[in-house]
C-alpha cells in the first residue's frame, strides 16, 4: 500500500518541473521584506556613529575624522537594528543578498570631495569661532580683573 | 559473552546534524550504557548581556538556535516584558503565537525529513523538505528571514503582517494539509519504518518523569505536560489540547510529532481567524529592574529563560535552559540495552539541538 503511495509521487516527480530553481542561471526573485544586505546613502549620512554603536555584530565602523562609513557585509547578520536607529534614514535594507566573494571585503563609503571641503570649511569656521569666543572671553576676564584691581587697592588702603 | 568495549560515536557522524559525542559501552552489539560529552559548539551567548543592551539582546537570543529562533527571542522578550510590566498588544500576541507555531511546523517537518534520511529514505527526506520550504517561504514573506526572523522585540513586534498576507497564509496552510497527509501516511504505516521504530527505545512514564524529560519525548510516554498549557501569549484563547501517546517508544515520538504538525496548522489557522486589529508594538519606557523566569514550549520541548536586571541598560544575568539539555539524561537511559545500529535513530528521536544546548 505504502509502496504504491510513494511510487505515485516518484512518477509525478518525473514529469513535474523541478521544485528547485536553476540559480544562478535563473535569477532569484526575493520578497519585498527579505533582509538581504545593508546599503547606506552616504549623501544623507551625518556620520553620527549610532549605527556603529547599535550593531550587535560590530559590522559597521564610522570614522568621523576620515569621513568614512564602512561595513563588512560578511559580518553583518541582517538584523535591521541599525536601520531602525538611523536618525537620518540613510540606511536601507535591500532584499538581495551580499554577492559571494573570495575574501571578506568591506564596503567603504566616503563623503564626496565637495562635501569634505564643505565640512572642513565648516569645522575650520567653527574652530575659529570658538577661538575667537575664547579670546573675547579672556579679554573680558582680563578687563574685569583690571577693573577689580583698584577696588582691591582701595580695600588695602582702608586697612 | 564477549568482552566489553567502548566505541566512540560522534561528534562527526553522518546521521548527526550537530555535534554530540557519545562513548558507547557495548557488548555483543548491545549498548550497555552511553556517556555523553558536549561542548563542541559553545559560544557563550549568555554572557553577552554584559556587552549588549537589553534590546540588542533580543537579536542575540534569537541566534541561540537556527530552528527555534523565534521562540528564543520570544521567551526572552516575554521575560523582560514581565519585569518591565509591559502589556503586549493583542495583535502582537496572536502574531507571535502564529510565528511560534510556524516554527514548530517547520522544525517538525525538518525532523521528519532527517528521520527519513536516517532510515535511508532519500526521496521521502526530500519530500519533507520540499514541504518545509513552503513554510520557510511564508516566513520569509512575513518577516524577511528564512530561519532568523528578527521580528520579535521587547513590547511586541517590529513589523506588522498585513491582513491580505494572513489570508494568503490561511489558504496556503489549508492546502498544506494534503501534502502532509501524503508523507505522514508513510511514517505511520510503512512496514520498514515501523520495524525501525516500534518497540525501540522505550521510555516509561515513570522514567520520563524522574529524568525530567520534556517536549514530544515526554508526551510520547503518556505525560500530558506542555508549557503551552500555561497560556502564555495567545494560547489561552485558542483551542488547544496537548498531543500525547502512551507507548513511549520511537514510533510514539514520531506519532506525537506528526500529531503536533496537524495541531500547529490548526492553531495557526485559529490565530489567523481570531486575529485582532490594532497596534503591534507597545511603548517601552525605562529600564528593566527585577528578575523573571519564563517557560515556553519550543518544538523540542520546554525551554526556560531566566532574566535578571538591576535597572541599568545591561542585564546582570541571562540563562537559558533548552529542551535538548533536559532530554539528554533520558536519551542515555533509553539507549541502554538497544542495538548499536539503533543508536543513530534513537538520538534522532529526541530531535537533538546541540547548538541550543550549548548556547
Ligand atoms: S546612524 Fe545613520 S546617519 Fe548615523 S552614521 Fe549610521 S548611517 Fe550615518
Ligand atoms: S543589519 Fe544588524 S548586523 Fe547588519 S550592520 Fe545593521 S545592525 Fe549590524
């Protein structure tokens, strides 16, 4: 009885289309929600480093000084946690898997040259402003000290 | 009587999906006793609580196992939610139950395939895994992952599942029943399968209780104990009765799992039918402070999650007792007196998951 049962399946399988797909000759279609790999739109990223702090597998490295955002897609476990935490919504989870590779190559994204120049200028301006503010504060302090000095002598005279 | 000898079995063995090592003390092809050793795939996941905050730990907890991943994430979340007094929205409770049952379904189907493979039934193995693929496809459609779903979160779920998708699932599950009828028929009625399973590795009700077994292994010995009876998540609102068998042998374990397959399909369809509308994520405020022990029923049996927190973002202790850990003493007991050739199938009948056990 059971033999007949299974021969039915065996015969059906002979004439059916295979259940498996002929990957990679037939491209695989992924569902809309499939968590495949992480992509970052670097033009929106502000290098805040939140994704680096959140990543449970330490796949992301953010280097503010060098203006780079780096991911090792082979360390990433596709948990989507970084995407949920990105304040600028620059990270997205794509539905295709990371391409195979012979070594664990990292993806390094860097700000564009204009953006780096802009950032540098902004940083320079900020530093200058801070320096100027510091200088002004020092000058104010010195003036206050000078003003206070006669009062001090006055006090001494009273004594 | 020939002399007693010790034969090593595993950690690498064609029938073992995962590494467990046994020293089989044998005499005349009969196993006198077995001494297990584990520890080949220990990862130290529990101690990661020091380095990952309590929300990140959900993702770590899920990765304890590749098969019952949803349950591990859910058990952990439930424990943390109990500490923080969070009420999970109804829709999230039902969806969690649905995902948990889908995990059970694909786990048991995988087990059927592995069992078929152990008997040498290659095409039956592939038939089972073909069915399992349909469930994995649905899981991927809903959560984005095939085995690691990353959908459970403290307070509910990260994503909602739209109603149209649920309706589609309902249709697919209804159709799945006939696929199962076809393969389970062979497991339950085929003479060759029966000759490998019937009367092999009998565990009495007394032994099952004394050795603290759990899951289908326990229920196949006639004990009506299932953590789902504690009515966590939405189980209290579903029509649920644990599947049991009385024989206590390998065939009974197979029968219980097959019964649970049909029961899971039924529970999933009940969940879909009763699915409430609304939010799936409750707001999470503050940090956990306190301790809690959560029991849930995983495909392989009852799992315990102990969580202790002291009001900081990192937990102080996280402990998982997985079902296979509880079933290993029982396994050693049923092996006594069996043929060496049956050892491989006996190990399979407890559906071991060694990665879970070692975390
Ligand atoms: S969290 Fe977003 S904005 Fe911040 S560094 Fe990461 S990708 Fe850039
Ligand atoms: S998806 Fe998860 S593992 Fe991958 S980079 Fe983001 S946080 Fe890290």
